[in-house]
C-alpha cells in the first residue's frame, strides 16, 4: 500500500499550460499535443519563439502569503523531450532568490543546479517527473515557478528558432521536502485528503507487553539524504508518536531504522534509497544473561543486518492504536506486516517472506 502525507497542489491549472494563469515568455503552448502519463491526450507542447539571445519559458505565480515562511517547497512537473533535449525547472523564493536545475530529458540526469535538492523518476509514454526543492524563504515577493527550454546544460539563454519544443504535463507545487503523488487541478488548488494521515488498527492485546517479533517490507519514496536531519518518520507506531516500534531517521549523515520501548532507543544503520524495498525487523523481550533485550534488523537483499542490542524495559508504551505511517516525512510503500507473539530466531527471520 502507498501511505503518504496530506498535500495541496497550489498550481491551479496543473495540466492546462495554455491557460492565462501560465505566463508564456517568448514561447507559446499547443494544448493536448501528445499522450500524457495518465494515458489521456492532455500533455501540452511548449514552443520557443524566434527571439535572439534570450530565454523561452512558461511561468506560474503563487501569492507569497500562501506559503509558510521558510517552508520546504517542492515544484514538480512531467517533461518529455522533443526538438529540445534540455529543460530548466526553477523557483523564485519569497525573498526573490532565483534557483534552478538543468535536466537532460533524454536521460533524466541533472546538469548545473543551485537548488536545495532535486530528482527525477521515469513515468509513462516517454515522460519523466522532475522536481526541485527549495526553502521558500520569507518576504513579500510572490514565488515564481518556471519551466524553461534550454539548448544544453547551462544553456538557458540562446536564439530561438521559432519551432523547437518540449512536452510538459502535471505541474505541482506543494509545501513538502519531497514530491508526493500527483494531484490534478483545473481552476483551483486541490488538497489530497483521502490518503492523508495514518492507518490505525486495534492493538493486538498483550503482544507488546513481554516478547515478540515484527517484520514489515518498506519502500520509501526518497533517499535518506533528502530527509531533514533527526526528524523521525513513523513506519509502525504503537502510540501517538512516530518514536515507537519502527521509524526511519537521517542521523549523523546516515540512514537509520530505530525502535523505542519508551525508555531506550535501538537502531540498525542503512542508507536507504528511494524506490527500494527493505525488510525491517524488530524483536523484543528475549533474554541475554538473564536480561531482556531488543534490537532492530534490516535486510537490503542479502540477509538481515542487526544493530546493537539494548536492554528492553519490559513492555512498550502503548496508545489506542497500532498506526502505519504516523508522522510521515514523505510517501512510502508498505507490504506484509507480520506480528509474532514469540521471538523468532535469526534464521527464521532471514527465511521469512511474508507467506506462512
């Protein structure tokens, strides 16, 4: 299942680049030119004009008061090469600072960039989704969101030929340090609420009082380096706090998967990457020298790597529900959550595939 934060797309015409809300500077837009990633013929074509030694782009303006000061804002758009194989995705902040990243539309690779973070992901029908993230800053300048045609890496200023173009679709601006799933708009900002929050289930009685094992397959939509340092992101929570059974953290410049019994933390190190499956494990309440212990393990594909054992305080602090994705940093996928009322051996955990 995909679990992700609530989000609002502030681009009010996300697929209609021919709309007047998108300013076309030394360029024009041909609407509904090719098949978009969703299978409909709604992707537009951005065509440069013949102005010499200039820039050619489409621009969307969002009122500065819309944004929280100094929030992380992500601008994403689906692009596909045509006559031009390079494009620039740019943000101008509330302070009027211009930041951008060049992307090679043939490969998805980034070129020259000045943004806080960036990325791209392959999509359908020859498109890729490109994004950049910036601290939106503070001030009274309305932020601007631009898509430029480019003649090459670092080649945003050039003499247009009046015909060259790129294809674009699905623009999104959101207060988030990483892109979330695309939210279509047509005339107004839209909030995705149906997938927001966390999934809450009744806690199995007695399971977390003494001993047990939890295993879940987890795939983040972002790498550990994108995550705000030490900001916990809940994977499986037992109380109203992300700091619970399993959480992921970017700590000390490395990725870590933590467990917390309300008194003590234990973790296993893994520099988790976007769109990669990991088997996460935590076992608790087993005896070592007469003392109860617990520890976290991560399997990246070659067997479980265990973190340091810590003393288990005897039971987890519980809330009302078992929650998936409590206090998310960004989107993630999960499958095959398994809870056992006994401590499995390392061999049993390594062999577990989610099928009894």
